[in-house]
C-alpha cells in the first residue's frame, strides 16, 4: 500500500480544550464553573457535519473519543461506529497528564492505567467494537504512558508532535523521531530498535530549514490555514504514512461560552465556516489516498516500523 494520509477526528467539546482542560474535564466541572448552564455543548451538531464531510468523500477515519463525553452522548458515538469509522480513545476525561499551568501531575502512572482501561471499556461496551488506539489529551504524552498503553494491550498511540516552536513532551530530544511510525524506547518517546507491542504514529511537520512546524491539523489548521497542513503532509508522505486531524467543535458557528478568565483569549478567533472550508479543502486534496489507523496497521507493526 502506498503511503496514506490517516484521517483522524478528536471528539471533544470547547471545554476540553487547552484553555480549560486543566480545570475542566467533565460536564460537572463545567456546570460548577458556569453556575447554571445546562447545555454548554457546542461540538455535538458538528460531529454530524464532520461525518458528512467524510461520507461525501468516501473517507474512512479514526475517531478519538473522550470516553466521558461518549458516555453522555452514546448515540453520537454509535453513529460514528455505524458509519464504519474506527473508534479510538482520547482519555477518560480530557485531563492531560499534568496541569499545564502548574506542571503538577493530574494522575500517577497507576491512575492513568486505571482511567485508560475504564475509558476503553466504556467505548468498547457502547460500540461492541475493539478499541486499540489512543491519543493523549492536549497531546501531552510521555514514555511511561506508552508503556502503560502497551501493558493494557493498545496497539498504537498517535500523540507525539515534533515541533520546533514548542515541545509538549517531557523529553528534550526526540532522537530519531520524524513523522514515520516507530517503536518507542521503553520509558521514553525516542525511536527504539526493539520491536514491541505498541507503535507510535507521530504527527507531520513542515520543515523549513532547521525549523519544524507542526502541520497535523487542529489549531495549526485553524490559525495558519490549509496551505501549511497540505505542505507538511506532502513532506511527510515521502517518509511514510502521515496523520491529519481535526475537531468537530472547531467548525461551530455559535459563540463559545467565556465564563472564566482566559489565559489564551485568541484560542477561538478562528472557527466556524472558515475552519469547515479549510478541513474540506484538505480532505478534497486527499481523495483516494486516505485510511484509518487500523487499516495502515494491517501490514504489520514490524513492517510499518522497519521500513525506512
Ligand atoms: Zn483533545
């Protein structure tokens, strides 16, 4: 199979995002902060917009669901599964491994393992399908998390972002990591030499001289447009499969509730129809060359990670 763009959708809502996720991980957290807003969700109607964009282009994707969100909206989760998409895990809630403001851990490795096992069970029970993929909330990933995922039987993770602008991992050196899938070193995110039970699919970047700019999508698509993402995907495809992702809530037209002090007031400057058109433009350029993670893994982890 020639190199494919792996299309992925992170299913969460505005209150899961980096501005809020350290404080809010559940609807109860949000309700507490907002006082009495019963329906703060903005993302759900746009999940169906996302499903439509994919269906119109005959694209099968991987949907990374926040399990607590799926538990509240099981029919929406089942619509994704019924449309033939792969269902994967985006955490029990959207709490990242540490509070970005204080850098204090949100949970221990054992707690992470228990929470992730619970999240997978929720998603599997609701869909009746196996869940073998993981993406870390806020892409805050660490080597010990990959070890835990491997112990739990996950086949892959897709959270590592090689990015010269800022490094979200706790490793200063991601030795040997570009955008190709790889077996990580145990306890670390570096590229290892030993085959193991978990594969990491790092995100693509656009290399401009020595500078690498994340170009997998998400906020980089919202802020910088489809040109950056398409150029980064083109570079990544020369190495191997390349990952693209977006959030349904990024397409929402309605105002985002702003009930608390924002550390990043620009976070939602770019959203709505503008972002929907950008997502559509990227998808249009990928026709016939896309896959979900589980399809790409069918060639076998050894083959996928061994090829240079
Ligand atoms: Zn997320």
